[in-house]
């Protein structure tokens, strides 16, 4: 299938282009970006022209930041194209619901991707937890924003999510591996004086069986980067490390320490499968947790952030 990539920036170049190039299912037929392009691939600077002139490209994969994503996605759906969405699938839940409705009415596929759910050990963690009684779950997601998001102004603007831009990856794993739904009961958000979004956050959750569920997210981490989820159960302790690439159960480690490896190839394989059977996948639970944290959050002003 021919696919066009929209928004040729960091994640498009780091992950989407290699995943598409190495896939037997996909042919990168064009790009849409105001400034970016890829050698040897037809480049457009606006989506409308691509949609009008390349009816053979049936799938549009959106790698732009969350705020501009809705307009691009609606335009693609209105032109009869299947749509793949980077995470988070929109800037607001209402946008995501509107996209899902539009895709359904048009009989098109739409896929709200959560790349961290495709990390190597997430499936095994879900299977192990399925018949255990959870007592406590702790998310620790601490990374250096300067290292992973250099010069990205949009993450600090309204709709940019701040530390929840990576933090939503943790929540996408938690909502996948737990057999029950949780919801946010309280949040503390640290917001730099000169920014609109949090640089750090602490969350507490309600778990239907009373387990103690919480998360700490921080974008000011020097040294080792930590992407961990620890689940203490009646039958031992499971820890996902390196964003789900490694799993430790009571001291026994499985997996290889290679964050992101395999995640995007699996997303594109799933998109191929969705398109071939006319399916849609819009799980909005990770985004609901983040928007609820922003709704309930107690805000504390902190030092200005300068990139
Ligand atoms: P990015 O490099 O800052 O942006 C991607 C491209 O989007 C830009 O190069 C820009 O290309 C285009 N764009 C269109 N409208 C824009 C606007 N209003 N403001 C800024 N850029 C705009 O971002 P990214 O890191 O690739 O992230 C894009 C999405 O992927 C985000 O939702 C993010 O959460 C997700 N993601 C990122 C990572 C990561 O490690 N960076 C990992 C996984 C997922 P033109 O100027 O050429 O149009």
C-alpha cells in the first residue's frame, strides 16, 4: 500500500521512515511538510495538493504535533483516505471522537497509535498480570527534555502536553497491561513560569479493587533516564524497564535493552491489517487519564525553562 507521511520532523525521520522502508506492506509514496523532505520521495508542502493529485495514495500517516493534527486528519478523511495518527491522537478528546465518527461514517480506517504498547515485553507483562491480584503499581518516567525534545516549542504551548508527551506513553502501557480501568483522582503539576504545560507531575489513581496506583513524571532528569512501571502483586513483583523493552519478575530479567526497537514496525503492520479488514482502533484511555490530570491538577509554578 502506498502511504504519505505528513510532518517530516523528529519522529518521522527517526522511526516512521525506517519502519515503512523495511516493511513488505508499505511503499512511502510522498511526504507533506512545510520545511522537511526525504531524498528521492515526492514532496508536497500542503496536504490538499497531495490529496487532489495522488488518488493512488490511500493512506495518510500524520506525524505533526497534536494541535495541528485534527485539521490534517479531517481533510484526509474527507478525501476518502485512511488515517494513522501519532500519539496523542488529538489535542482534545472531542477532536478524537469527531475523527472516529468521521472515519466510521466514511467507512475508512483510523488508527490512534500508541507506540509504547508495542514495546517487546508489554504483551508478556499483560499476560503475567492477567490472573494476579494487584496491590501497588508505580510509574516512574523521568527523562531529560533537552536531550529528547531539543528546540521543540510546541511541547510548552497549550495542547502540547509538556511532560505528559512522554508520560502518555507510560499511561498507554498501564491501560494496556491492567485488566481493569483506572482513573485519575489527583494530580500535582509543576509548570515553569514561562510555559503553559507541566515539566513535572505526580498522579494518583483510583483502582477498582483498591490497589495503590500512582505515577511520577519528570522532564528534568540528569544521568540515567528512567522509564519504569513496577507492579506489586499477591504473587510477586513485575517491573517493566526501558519503556517496556525489559521485564523483570522477581529478579529474572527478560528482553533486550533496546527502547523503541520493533515498536514502529509493529504499528505499521497493525495499520496494514486494519486497512485490509476495514477496521478502526481508537483507544482513548491514555488520553483520558492525561486530560483528567490536567483538569484535576493542583498547579505549582516552578523555575523558567530555557532550552
Ligand atoms: P517535531 O519534529 O517538532 O514536528 C514534526 C513536524 O510537524 C515538524 O517538523 C513540522 O514540519 C510539522 N508541523 C506541522 N504543523 C506544525 C506546527 N503547527 N507546529 C510545529 N510543527 C508542525 O515533532 P516530533 O518529535 O516529530 O513529534 C511529532 C509527534 O510525534 C508528536 O505528537 C509526538 O508526541 C510524537 N512522538 C514523538 C516522539 C519523539 O521522540 N520525538 C516519539 C514518539 C512520538 P514542517 O514545518 O516541515 O511542516
